[in-house]
């Protein structure tokens, strides 16, 4: 199975300029890995590698919109040209949406699907040959919304549900190649996702009210994910909220729906 040694690996991280992505950069940098950072904004990535005093030969910054397939294809060519291999792919980049479906402009719906789902598909597609050679690891950041309904987040939930179908099926295809796939399902994490959460017109949603329970740090989320990698997990539910939501939504879906709506409807 996948070699879980974390040192001196070649790692690709999307959404690497902030939040969970930036924490993954810190984690792997501390283990002497070479890292390709992908993000739609160069500034966050540049500040991060400067703060970490990373050597230029150990990183590659790629400013990219991962919804553009040809650019993703070329980006992975550049990564392989620089580092010769890929051992770990972290699919972290994502955006969110808070708006009732009937009021949501479908261009916003499509944008969320394009970033969260197709962006992940493109990155995985063009990393796959190298991951098969290295018997590597794919880590994909999902959410509670990946396995349960979420009021007012139809596009976001649809994108995360699609990730689960894609990654679970891909694992079945790749198991004989000894490429491991892990889906991570955190609940609420302290990141700048608010800046990338849009309303029905595609404008920043602003402050949310319906955020029940504990808000985790990116550091904690990454530590739990890497524990899951070492244990060869296919999916992990991070936080009590995530674990409880999984159980209730599966065994008592109507109860889950009622309780969930009570909590998050404050945003509408």
C-alpha cells in the first residue's frame, strides 16, 4: 500500500495560499518536502513561502484558475518538469454559496460546481500518471455537505456530493495500482472561506449566523487528515458535528433535516 513516510515527498496543494491549504504547506515544508502551490491568487502563496523562508528549488508557485482545464494540464506539466514526480495531491481549493435555489442565478451554481468538482477532476486527471508511478496519495477536502443535505447551499452540497461519488469510484479503480484516496469531511473550520462564499447574485455573502458548534483550526484539521492517511482510511469525519451528522443523516434523515434547518435558517 501507499508509503506513508511523509519526508522528502513531492506534494501538490490546491488553494494553497490560505486556510487549510496553507496549513498543508506548513506541514509538508516541515518534513523537507518539495511543494507545488496552486491558487487563484499569487499574493497569499508568495507571502507564505516568504514567511517560511522556503528555498526556491523546493517550491513552485502556480497562479491558476483550476476551472480552466488546459491551464491545469500545462500546470502539471510544469510541476513534473521541475520535480520529476508527484507523490501526494491535496485537492483543497473550493468556494461556497449561501442562497435559496429558486433565487440563485444559475451562473453562480455552475461556478461552484466548476471550482469544487471539475477543478478537482482536472487536477486529479493530470496528476494521475505520476501518482500511479509513485504509488501515491490523493487527499480531497469535502465537508458535512458531502454526505448530508444543507439548507440554502444546494450548489455547494451538490459539488461535495459529486466529489464523494467521484473519489469513491476512483479508489475502486486505483486500488490495484496502490494509489490511495482519502476524503476528509470537516464541519466548521476557521478559514477565509467567507471571502469565497457567494449569495444569489454572486456577491460575497458576508457574516453567517447559522454556524452551530465548535469551529476548528486548519492546524487541527490537517493533523487529523494526516492521521487518517497513516491509518489508510478512505474517509474521515473530523469533529463531533461531522460524526454525529453522518449517523443521524443516515439513520434518521427527517430528524437530521429538521434539526439542520432549525440551525442554519438564521442566515435567511
